[in-house]
C-alpha cells in the first residue's frame, strides 16, 4: 500500500514521461501506464475516503507549503493525457514550445534576461550550444506564414525544404518521337541527367538582430510577440528577396541577375527603346512564354510609359486591378516592380536593369527552424535578440531568363 505522497509523486512522474516522450511510446507501454494510473487513482481514492488523521495532517502541510487552500478530503486532480487531443497530431499535442508557460518564459528571457527553465532549454532539441532559446511554436508559425505572403518576389518563387548537400538532377535531354513505317521500330533513347545539371543546395545563415528597448518591458504578451514578429519579417523578407534578385551566391543564395543566360538571351542597350523591348521578347523561347514576367524597378518601367509602337499604340499600360492596386503590363506581359534593381538612369555599364523570367524556375530552399540568442548592447543598453535561419536558392532552369543590360553609350 502506497502513501498519498508516493501516489502523487508517481502520477507526476507518469505525467512528465508521457508529456516528454509519449509520441515515442509503443501501444504496450501506453497500456501498461494506463493500467498503473487506474490502480494508483483507485488507491488514492481509498486513502482519501478512509479516516486517516496522519494523511490529513500531511495533506494540510503540503497545501500550506504550496500556498493552496485545503478543501476537505478533495485533493487537487492530476490531469493525464496519454493520447492526442481531438484534431491534433502527436507532435502538436506534445509541443511544449507552443504552451503559454513557455511563451511567458521566452518573453522573460528576451526582455529581462531570466533564464529559461531547464525543461525548455534549447540543448534538449538542438546540438547548437550557443542558442539561448527556441522561438515559441506559435510565434514561429506566424513568422513562416508572413514570410510566404509578404513581398512580391517571395510569393512567386518555388519554395522547397530539401536537405542541405543533396544533389538534385536536372535533365537536359528531351525524348524525340519519330515517324516509322509499318512493322519498323525506332531508336531507344536513354534519358539521363546532364553532368553539369546537378542542383545542390547549401546552408547559408541569415541573421537578424532585433533590439528590444525598455518600453517593451511593460507590453502585454501579444504586443511583444507582434513587435518581434514584425521586425523579423521585415528584415528577413527584404534580405531574402534581395538575394533572389542579385545575391552573389557566396555565403548567400545566388540571384537571378548573377545567372548566365542561355546563348542569345542577354540583350544590351544604351537607351530604353521600343526596339530593345522587341529584342527581349524575341529572345524568349516560345516554350517558356507561359508564366514569364518582366521584372524591373518602378523608375525603369515609367521610362516606357508614353512609348508607342508603329501603329501608335502604347507599349506600357497601367490598369486598376480588382484588389485596388496598379497592374502593370509591358507589351501584354505582366511587370513586377521591385526596389532590388537600379533604375536605367542610375545603373552602371554592364548592369542588369530588367529581365524576363518565370520565377517558378527559381527555387528557394529554406530551413525555418530558428533559434534566438540574447545579448546586451553596451552603447544603447538595448536588449538585442538575434534570430537565425538557414536558406539557399538558385535558378534551376535558366531558359526562361532574358536579361536587359545597360551598355556604355
């Protein structure tokens, strides 16, 4: 026969065991624990129902030490959950980083420097020793959601989550069908990947440091999380889109403008003219017409406003879209304006000022598992939280890319 304290201690152990590794347990292990829990609860009920002054004294002393009221023989219920809640997967149900307790502990860590409790330490889920805390799951989900919906470039590219270092083959051979006579056969064609057609993604680290001033100390939980999310989203969105357009490929994703176009698909001009636009359109292969769009700065696009073709029709148009924002078109092709390309007037010789490309042919491979670490800026006394993510990207099919470069006049 166990004492009441032993029963409560064992129930707490079982609760902790199921919470931490319940998703890994087999059906037999869960059944054994369920049987043990039922027996312990029955035994506890009998102890509480029996007149036992010693157990009452122990219960009163325990309640006083914990600062909780004593309600007769009614002990505080122990909540156990061996199976996922309705509508939740085991991973979601046992995700301790989504709990309100961790959200509060995370805020205390960022704002006041309070140590993260042992059960939430980052070392339990990652081998990186310099990570101070893991971003709460609900905050991380919001960051991912906004990264995918914010910005005009990120919404267009293809996003994947391949493991770093894995080579993805790209075929350079298309089978050809041939007409044959009755009873005749055709040559067997082996479809292989080109030797230089392997696409390998690396892990490039993107770092974002957010300074939290003293004003945040008195913010509510929701306001604090919103502030942190907005800062990280704005910085990382800009960095990712900048890399997609003009990244060097060294320590960061390789940008579209750094890719060497196929033969005959690099156009140069000393002045924006209607003829140059026609050259770019003519250089785009017919097979890659669908999905290809123009990309340029707004200033460059405005240089085409007012130009007309030989029939006097304007080549650039701006229509009011259904969403209440301008829809730009150049010779019938949609135009995506961004601030990551210089205008034609500000660009130097040899610089890409505009290009036609199907953004689905650019793959952005990202790892959204972020970790954060906090430090104090001695000059400003701000509490700085740095967020880190891993990403890589590159053009996987450059046949839809036609660049327009500025050349010296």
